[in-house]
C-alpha cells in the first residue's frame, strides 16, 4: 500500500489522473462484444469557456458515462465543438480591428483562412476546461462542426432536404442584426426593458369619409414612429363599433401620401389606446401576420431599411428624399428617422400630445407617453434587432415536426421529467418555418448557385449545379448555414454519416441526451427532426432536461448583476470532485439548482472524511479486497455493513435508472458518512480481526466504485493507495466492475446494528442535554426488555460501553433518585444521575433555557402571524424568520424532553 499524506490536496491528484486516463485510452476501452451505450455532448462553442451551466450539464453526463462504463458497457461519449458562426467571426473581426484592419479588407477566402489560424492557436480552450472538470469523453475521436467529414454531412443534408421539398427560399421577416448584417436565431436575441415611448398620430381618412362621430381621421398609437414610412394598413377590431363603417375604406399616411385600407383584424385591441394600430408588415412580426391575413403577399410588402438599418427607398418610391440615408435612431448626435418623423407629424398638426398634470394641477403636454418597452437586442452585438423583410432559406419545420411528436407519443423518445412534454408539444404544434441562412463568411457556405435570372440550383458541388443549369453562368450563394442546422446532425454526423460506418450502425440511436431545457427547441427538437428524417429512427431513446444554475437567492446569473459564479474558481478552491458532487446532489428533476458555495465546501469536507477513513484503514492493516464477492462474516457489525453496502448499490441503481441524480448522490453520501465512517469504523475499533479487515477492505472497495462516477479523482487515488503486494489492483478504478447487488439482505444483522445505533445515539443525546461530563461513565438499568433485546445487549455490551460510556447493565427497578429515562423499542433504559450531575442545578439551568427559548419562539411566531410583515418584508427576511422559528421550536422541544427526563 502507498501511505497517504495526512492532508487531502485535490489539485495534486486531478491533473495526474486525468492525463493517465486519457493517455491510456481508458475513456473508450476496447469492448467490441459489450452492449453499447452512447451519449453525445452538446457541442460547446469553439470560442467558449466553461460556465456554471456547462459544469452542471457535463457533470451529469460524466456521471452517467462513468456509471455505464463501470457496468461493463461499450460506453461512448461523443465530444466536439461547434464552429459558432457569429461568435467566432466576431472574435476574429475584433482582432483585425485591434490591428487596424477590418473583415472587408480581405477576400472571403483570406478571412476564413484567418479564422482557421485563430482556431489552431486559440480556439477550443473549453476542451481543456472540460478536462479539468473530469469529463471522460472520447477525445481520440473529437469532432468539429466544420471538419471535412462533418461538413460533407451538412451539405448533403441541405441538398437532400431541398430535393424532398422540405427546404426552400422565401421572403419573410427575420431577426436582423444590423451590426453583423445578418439574420440571427431567436436564441441569439436578448429582450431587455428600455425606456421608450408611445406616440399617437392622426391618419386622415381619404375621399371625405368620416367616422360615426364625424371625425375625418383615425388616431393610431405606436412605439416605433420611424417605421410608419412603410405603413401598408391601419387595423381595427372587427367588432369595434367606432370603426365598423370605415373598414375597407382608404386612409392616408400623412408624410408619404401612401393610400391603404382600414382592415379588420383581431390583433387590434379595442381597449388599448384608440383601438387602431398602424400595420407595417415589413418591420414587425405581428404586422406581417396581419398583412398576410389581409391578403398581402410577402413580395409586395415594403422594406424601408437597408442591412445597416438606414432608410432606403421603398418599392413604390414614396419616401421623401430628406429621409433617405438616415439611421433609424438618433446616433452620434445626429437625428435619425424617428426624430424627423415625429417632428414632421408635429409640424403637420397630426401629433396628439400626451397630456398630464404638473404638481400644481395644471395640464402639461409632451410629444409621447413614457413607456417601458420590451426591446430585442443581439446578444453578441448589443444593438437593437430589426425585424427585416428579406429572402432567406427556410426548412419546412412543420412537416419535419410530425415524426418527433409521434415518437414522443408512442414512447420511442422518453422525455424526463415528463412535465416537459406539454411544452414540447405546444411548441412543435405551432412551429414556424426555420430560417437556416446567415449573412456571414464563417460557416458552411450554402450549396446553391444562381443564374442571371436569380434561379437557384442546389447541389453538393459546383459541377453538379452547373450540370443542372446547362450553359448558364452561375454565382454561388454567399450566405452560410445557421449553426443549429449543422449541430442538428450531431447524433449521427459524428458517427460517420453519410458513410454507413460500423460505428454508426453500433451507436445510433444514442441512448440518452442530457440537455438544458433552454435549448429544447433550438437543438433537441431539431436533432429529433433530422434523425428521424435521415436515419429513420430517433436520435436518442431518452431526453433528460435539467434546469438552470441560479444564484443563491434564486436570481438568474448575469454579468450585469455581478452574480456569475466561475466553476474553474470553485475547482481551484475546493476541487473538481466537490463541485461535481454538489451538482449531482442538487440536481432534482424539474427544479433549478441554487448555487451554494458552503455546500461545495461541505462536499470538499466529505472528500476529506473519505480520505481520513482510508488512512485509518491503512493504519489498521486494511487493504484492497481479494475479490468482488463479499467475504463471509459472523460478527453482526460485519454482516450489517455488507447488507448496507448491498442496499446502497440497489438504491443507486434504482436512482440512476430513473435519472434521479440527487437520490443517487444522497444514497452514497449517507452510506459513506453515516454508516461506514461514523458507525462501522467506530464499531470496528478495537476488534480489527481478520474477518473485520477483510469485510472493511471489501466494503471500502465498493464505496470507491460507487462513488467514482461522482468523485472520480479522489476515488482513483484511493483505489491505488489501498492496493498492496497481497492484492495488487488488476486495473484502474475507471474500468473496474460495478458492484452486483446479488446478496440476500441480512435483515437480522441490519436490525441489530440499527438498534444499537439508535440506542447509542439516544444515550449520547441525553448525556449532552443533561450536561453529563463527556468522560463520566454511567450505569444503566433496563426495564421491560424482551429476550431479543437481552441477547443483543449481551452481544453488544462492549460496544455500548465504548461508544455510550455505559460501564454496567442490570435489569430491574431503579432506586429512588434522579434519573434519565430513554425508550428504545419496547425497553426503557434508566440512567441514574445521582453523583453524576447536580440535578437541582441542572433542572434550574434547563428551565431557564426553556423559558428564554420559548420567548424567542413566540416572538418569531408573532412576526410570522403578522400579515403586514409577511407581505411587506423582503422574501429572504420572511424565510429567515421561518427558519429561526423552526429552530427555536425544535430547541424548546429538546429542553422540555430533557426536563422530563429529570422527573
């Protein structure tokens, strides 16, 4: 055996063991005849760094893959990184800007070459950070969404979807980022509350038409006055009596003079503002749908901005020249389209001012009503997103969604927790076309070529496209594909598809996907669509959705709030094992994880407890077990620990089958801390005979194996430290054999030792409550004991004397005098106190303490019964008061019990 240092230092062992596992190919041992088990890692961005959400997600995956590897399966954890189109392009552009140049100074090919240079030098830092966390991924076969083989899969998918009529080009509204000059996905849009306004304007009715009240105009309200230059309708509710007579009539846009109709649509809310809204289908998602319902075609909808969000001329040429070239907002001290529109409407007398009263009660006017506006921003660019009408490539997600929904309904895909099914179906049943084109240079360039008429020819190569086009001159589409399009192929593209490889046949479908619920639609659902479409089977049989890691107060973490926790910092302070165990213990299905550094520190203490237990065993000649089989045992305490070990294996197996990570972690935690370290070691002290050493070595081996998926580093270190010349380890722990819970549970031994633990605990508690000096030995009288209890007392008398400091036991009635009474099962244990403590003084102390505690308890109860306090105080203050009340109530009960013991 290797003698362990006195102090457990996680940093000293983590890098050493990880390098050993990886260099020896132990993350993917050769097991061609074993049952396959496969998971794929959600590919992190190549620009990314490990955040606390990654730490949770990857810890859960590593627990599962290590558990299945220990169970002897051909366990494959596919790993790779995503090329992260916008994020990576932004990083490289920033580097160019810092050097005094910009992207457009280069050809597309030269810029892409610079991105590859950046990836080779700086990309993929997160893969090193995943290693620090202990992730046992198949690094030998690491993939990248832009590598040659995967790129081929992406291009083939695009072409095949187009052939099948599931991918097409269309003019629709997209989230447009004017900074990147590209469409972006909903996931890349961050909605923020901003200070904005509600402007009201009069739009004149045309041709002398008036409302029922004689008004010759309709008042419309808007938060975006600049877009009115592209208005195409005014909408009113079909049942609004104020406007019934003018539905279908013409109305005028005052600045451009454009004539358009008043349309009826439920989108207009009669209770909001005037009940009439301007409709700009080229710059608002709701207006786009209203326009379609009113019979407008996307090709006819007006777009008034260019890719930089500057005003351009619309198709009908009605925007006055003075607006052309203006930015949509005020910028660099120069008024934009918004400011000029408001000024001109005001000059025309068509601005309806917002009237309020000042402190003296006098009316005062403002151009707009201040409002808090939910404004969309690009999460990376930080600029306001513009709904923009443009030609893009779309996937017919509605058709592709049918098969995944059926797979969930018939059980081929199991969603855990099941509560997420409702959300899944709600989104899939109302799914919109999926925009898959992006106006970037970094990414998979779309395999489409256009002739001079704009007709696209979709093919895997330019030669194939040219064959389709004949002698027409072709230009390739400059756009690239959305990164979610390529990552949707991850479960099979990483296994060699479109080649029909042996790995693909063996490991598809995957067994499990572990994912944050926040990418259920962006990634998980799209993998299900593509897997069923191209492989004819589900991508994975089970989908586990975990929550978010939140700050200790339950708030979402964000840099702006300053409450972001760095997992690498936690690893530096407490070790990877402690962080991993925290994540597992706190992962309760359907709930978010609240960050708690004290608990992480507590699990570092748990690792130290295990370390010290190993040192104790070494000091007593306990080493590695000679066999996987439990040694035969006669002593009740040894039979008990064997039974408890088996029960723990069963509990972990059940929890892992149900993906109850918290239950699995808690089962091994309590077994190690309570049963093994606190009780078994205590009960074994002084009787380390050959049987006990054999049982202790076997039980500790089982602990190391069971704990390994959660705490891989310390367990591997101890596995080898416990090995000796008598029983050298034939293998590393990472590829050891998972314990088999095949033994019949020894209920008799379990019952006896459980009884002993309850008795010792009760006597210890009474001694503490009554201020009995720790070194004082006591006598005990036993009354009403059954024959079974008498036999147990006979067998466990030595343990009782050592652990509870009870020096003698007798049966019968006690003599007169103060005594503490303890009831365990049918028997009463009486501990005479005369000569041990000053009974009168102890009664007085307890009574005084009880009175003070009850006063504190009652005061807290009064606060909590005060509705004003509960409603108006900060939630954390109310929670603290409840905690304190519960604590004082429990303390009062203990003091009462102690007084009652004294009679």
